[in-house]
C-alpha cells in the first residue's frame, strides 16, 4: 500500500495536509526527521503511517499519560493494536505488555520517557523488531523549552538498543534554539530532514483586549461570535466562577479542571464535543488530544506564561480551516499578578529539600530505597499534615519532577483492567468445579472475547452487571473471588493523583538539585513571560508576524485580520476618506456637480465608498442636493 492508500483506508481522509506527505516519505527513506507542525496539524499521522507500512513495532515516547491513553484508544478503535506503559500499571501488566510487544502482537507501544530507563524495558526492547522511534512533544528535551523533562535527554540511549532505527521528533511549538537542541540531543544522523510549516494561520484572527471589566468584554465576545468556544483561565476556582457568570447571562457553558472526578471530566468534555454546551471554561488541563475542528473562538481570560503555551492553546480554534478568533483579555494589573505567580512557581532549593523529606516520611522510604510502582497521593491531606500550602506544595513537586526525582500525575483516569492468568483449559476446569462462577466467566468472555487470555483488557463493571442481571457490588465481589482463586488479575480503576519515584530516595543534604540550575530556569521563565507581556502591550506589529518572529519565521506580510492590522486598515481608510472629502469640496466649490462626474474624476476602487461619503457629507450639512440632483456646497446660493 502507498501512504495515501493507508490515509484513506485507515484514517478516512481523501488527501494529506500540507507537509505531511513529505515528512512521511522522509521517514520511509530511513532518515531521522524533525517535524514542526502547528497545533491540529496532524502530527500523529506523520509517524503512524510510515510505521504501519513497515514490519515491526513503533515506540512512541510521550510525556502525558492522558494523551498516551487517548492515542492508544484511537488506534485500537481503528483496528490497530496499540498499548502503553505508564506509572499507573502493575509490574505484571508491564510484563504482559512487553511480552506481547516482543512477540509481534502490538504495532505501537506508547511509553513515558522515564520508563525507558528501567532495566526490564531495556531487556525486552532488545527482543523487539522496532521499526521507528517517535518522540512526541519533542521540545521537552530542551532546557530552552517551556516544558523541560530531564528524562527526554536520555531518549538517545534507546538508539543504542535499536541500531539503525530512524527517529522522528515532533513538536508544535519549538523555537530555532530548541529545534537545534532536539536534533543534537537525539543524535540525529547526517542527512536528517527538518520540516517546518508556517506558524501563521490564515483563518485565525488574533486580538488583544485591554479591559478592566473583563467579564463584560468576555460576555460581549461570546455573544458576538457564534459557535463553540474555549475560555482559558488560570485557577480551578475561576473556571466555576466564570462559568456561573456566563450561565446567569444566558450562555450555554460548563467548566473543566483536573480536580474534577474523571467521570465528571469525561461527561463535560463529551457535552462540549457533541455541542450540547457551547462554551468550555477550563484550565490548561483541557484540550490536549481533543479532536474538535469547529471551535470558533479561544479566549484567554488570564495571560499565559509563555508564547509556546499561548500559541498551542489558541491554535485549538479553527482547525476546520474556517474563520476563527483567538482573543487575549488582559490589563496591566493582570501582568503584576502573573509576575507574582511566576515567582512562586520557582521555589528555592531549601523548599524542595523540605518537600522531598516530607515525601520520604509520608511513604516511609529509607535512603536508597525505590518503590517499583506509582503511589497514591492525596495532595490535600499531605498539605495539611506537613503544613505546606497546597499551591507551594504543587510548585515544589513540579520542580522535583523537572529535576528528574519524581513523576507527578494529577488525577489521571485509569479504567479497570483484567486478564486471565490461566489458559483456556484451566479456566474451563475451574468453571466445572465452581458453578457459581460459570455464568460470570462466560459473561466476561462474551463481552471481551479471547483477548482476556493474551493481554489486559479494559472492562466496565456496570456493563458486566447489566449483561448478567447483577448488581455492581456483586460484580466486584465475583471479580475479586476469581482473583483470590488465582484465575484472574483484576486492577480496579483509579482516579487519584499518583507519585512515582524515579531515583532511589536520596539524603536531602545531598539532594541532586542545583540552586544555579533553579535560578537559570527561573530566569528563562521570566524571559518567556516578558515576551507575552510585550505581545499584550504591542500596538504596532501584526500579531501573526509577532508570533512568527518569536518562532524564528520571518515574514514581511501582514495577516490583515488581527486587531493591529484591522486598526491600521481603518486608519488608512480614514485618511483616504479625508482625501476624498477635500477633493469633493474642491470639485463643487463654485460649480454644482452630479455624482457621476465626481466618481469619474476621483476614480475610486470602491465607488460605493464615495457614494456613502457623499451621503454623510449631506447629513452633516457640508453638501446639499439641488433640485436637478446635482451636488453643491451648503453655502452655494446660485
């Protein structure tokens, strides 16, 4: 099959988007590839299609569990076998998944960068027929990037385990400095290809509104622009406050943040995707991996901390190619607040030592010990127990994560999973010996098939209960009975935040955190914030050109649709109208003229513009119509 045939058969699209086909061909030619595509530009297709056209398995490195699970779900839905390794899995689940990858049952394996370092993973990868290594969100590899993850810098080690296998790195928001760092850190081989699509979006109109009454302006925009919208705000509390204000003013909306239960998040997301509600008010936790093309407006109620974040979030508008709007509502007071927040997001080493010691005490970890799997984490209880304000605690945990000591997953929904530990013959014998389980086992197989014998399958207790006419509580009991009998491994769903230690517990006195590195990252963060402040204060440069220049793309063309360009055009029209006005007054200074004569002399590109101007001059009593419908000055007495 050709790449186009795969695109049509598997994905249902008639043609490639701009740049995709060239990227795919470069990968198929066995060359390392860097692809910089805008948000919604179809990055996944660029590595999935070449991997499908080759024998073997594609290893996909990605930093977000939620995005990882969504990609796996989308591939499985298309009939393509994919699986993931992440911190929420048991050692048995990881073992089974890696076995299936080694024996050719899986086509795509999604992994977090931290997982690559495990001895078990490295042993099994050597047995796999790896055809491609894909690095998503590749800007995380660079210390100059806005989302630095130290583990990304060790991805190059995977190349030693998979000699000759090409690498494709993908990002939507990498500056030239970061692009160079990506290629170097991933040890790209000579002859590699770099593909960049323009950071300009012809259909996306950027605007900044400096407002003290932000609620009123938000309401005005949402009433003016029809269609689906996202409103991004800084805090969880403000999502509900803004949504309540909009609802009271007749706007169909809901809100979303990571603190909501997984089922509630999923429900609200689907309501918005399906068009049951028009506006989603959310923190930055919303939007990654969501495929909704007809978003007409993305509004930032608070100024983002970096141009990368803003570009990525604003880019979720207008993916269908139709006219869309990205609006930042801000004021000088907001800039001061954001500066203080940014300062608090960069705690010093002493604070990190205190939080790290508290974590060690919380989980009773001895120096040198390393838990094999992730641990449940109640941030509120921890905050109260160790008297650390919740926001200070969260910021410290993120810094410990940034320094490669822990991995923090906030409220990732992991559905229930199960696998038979016995083969078909043994399960059949168990059914005969335990009649109470016969119908239940048959029900499981009817719902989820023979895959239950080969790999962990996502199961739904309510679905089982409905099929078998049981209560959900009875389903839980029966599943746990099969577990106690050694027939089944059953992992009940999780919604709680998780913490995973990535290195053996250290003595805080020699904690591997550099104050110099912390200061450097803080300086970088403030530099990025200063660019956003400049974007807000900008009153001269086209917004699209401002964004393009930040990402290293020079353009001498104005977009013509942002607030800066529209103001310029309005000013140019005003100057042109004033010239026409003076010329008309001169033409009729002593002799009345008809409209046709005036139009012939002025020869405007848009005659209707001059006709409307004449009407206005009559209304303002600068001109008058005579009985013969000729135009004269008001003081003409002829």
